[in-house]
C-alpha cells in the first residue's frame, strides 16, 4: 500500500476514536503514526537487493515491535499534540496496526513476527496500490475533518469493500479449480493474486511439480478498459481463459544455482520463483517472481548469479525498467 493511503487511513481512525475537541489533533497524529513504518524506505539506496527481500516490511512492520514504535512516537509527539501520554500511545498503536493490516492484505507480504520469524504473510486481496481503497480513506479523511461520523462511515465502507474483495477471490479460486479439474490438473496447487486497474482482475497460478500454469482472468464479460488498454485486454472472462505453461527452473543446473547461499534472501521473498532467463553465453542465470509480473512489462525483481569469467558464481541484479542493465549486488 502506498504511504499516502496509509496516512489517510490513520487520519480516519484518529477522527473516529477521539472526542470532538481532540479530533483534528488526533487525525494528524494518526496520519503521522500510520505513515511511520515506511520510514524503512530510507534504506533502499544502501542495498536494493536486501531492502526488497529482507528489510522492507520487516522491523517497522512487525506486530512484535509495534509497542516499541508506539511508545517512541508517543514520546516524540507528546508536547506538540497536547494529548495525555497513555491516550497518545494507544492512538499511535492503533495507527501503526492499521498500516500493518493494510500492507498484510496486499500480495507483497509482510514480516508480521519479526525478529521471531522472517515468514512473510499476506492475504493478497488488493494490488500494491488500489485506487478504490485510496478513494474511500481519502474522502473519509476529508469529511471527518469537519464531521466525526464520516470517519465511521468511511471505515464501514472500507470493511465492506474488503469483504467484497474476499468474496471475489473465493469466486475466482472456485472457478479456477473447476477449470483445472477439466484439464486434468486437479492436484495442482492454486493461488490467486489481485491485479491492477480493476478489483475484478486476477492472476491465477497453478503449480504442479516443476511447472506453472498461469491465467490472467476477470470476473465479468466487459471489454478491456480504456485506461492502459493493452494491459486490460490481457485479462479474459470465464470461457476465454488463456493458460500459459512454463517451467519453474527447467534444468538441473538452474535449480542447483537457485540453491546457492547468495540467493537465500530472494528464496524467502519469492512466492512463485521461476527462471526469468539464461543468458545466451550461459554466464548468467536470472530469477524472478511470477506474483509481480504484468503483461508486456519488465518484472521489477530480477536477481541471479553470473560467472563473469571466474569459476565461482557471483550475485547480480538487473536494474528496474531495463532489459539488460546488469549490476553486481556484492
């Protein structure tokens, strides 16, 4: 979820749970506290590889560390807010929890129990950025600045929207399993991931052995949208689904290299890893994650190992947005 939407949700919560006289102060505190976990973006320039695979959505997004961050924020804001420390700390904790919860519902995953566990949990109900979610909390925050009841109406609307998304995910999974049974793939492991542009756009990934079967689907029969039409048209209604089959690794060497220690952080991060490509000279093997692939777009996370004229394999990455621009990770 983008930081602005996090802040707006924190403001709505602050407006909902405080008295009329303190509402605007509480909304500003809620916005600041809800935006705080994304302070980890300051680490991105230090090491993009470890930021994406280990650091982001880790320490500042942990339920285990939430009381620490809530107390720290309350201490920093105690004089400017004018609120009693216990009430301020509780408000910060609520806003931080809203950030964690709204990141948990995306497909990126979140280390809920860091440092006790590096496991990434995620409900995969919305894409990383969701305009409908942002519109609900944005309008709610604007109206709640003047009318407290608007905050509660926005939260009710958000709960209804998320419930509808959960229903859509259940529907697309049920349809996907039915199609897989017909195709003789009833034993495949099936997952569904939200896609951009519409809540009705989904990516189905079925894994069976060393192969993936992908379908980009939509839960209606309308034509592709006018916004980014090339992407919209890639999602097909039931009866017109186009399944793409591809190997996870494709060769014993690709699988062996995937097990190298250098790629361990990416192995923990990637939900559906696959060989993105093997360079023609065999000097590099590149891996990516199907969860973040979009039709006609270069995947954002592409890491691999290269020989570079040496016997040992060295960790490398392909820069976001480029096709072949390589850099050494370490």
